[in-house]
């Protein structure tokens, strides 16, 4: 019986990453690539599309939390 190891491409640099303990930052190839990706999310370089929230909706959300 042959067991195959899953591999993916690093989201940052596209280098092949094996999904094994040899790559503790998986799915990233390194801590550097992981931090680059985190920075992109923090600076809103990466975003998940969605509807814009109006000021009125934000106010209603605030009222429900009190």
C-alpha cells in the first residue's frame, strides 16, 4: 500500500510545500512567506468580497450590543 503525501503551492511564493511536519508553517513554505501574507491581510491587500455596511447598520449593531 502506497501512501501519498499531499503537497500544495505556498500562497505567497508558489514553492511546493508538503503537508508534513517538515513544513511547520504550512501551507506556507516559511515563516517569511507567512508574515508577508499576514501583512497583506492587515493592510487590506487581501479582502473577502462582501456587501458594504451602511452607517445606519453600524449604529443599529451598536445599539444591540448595549
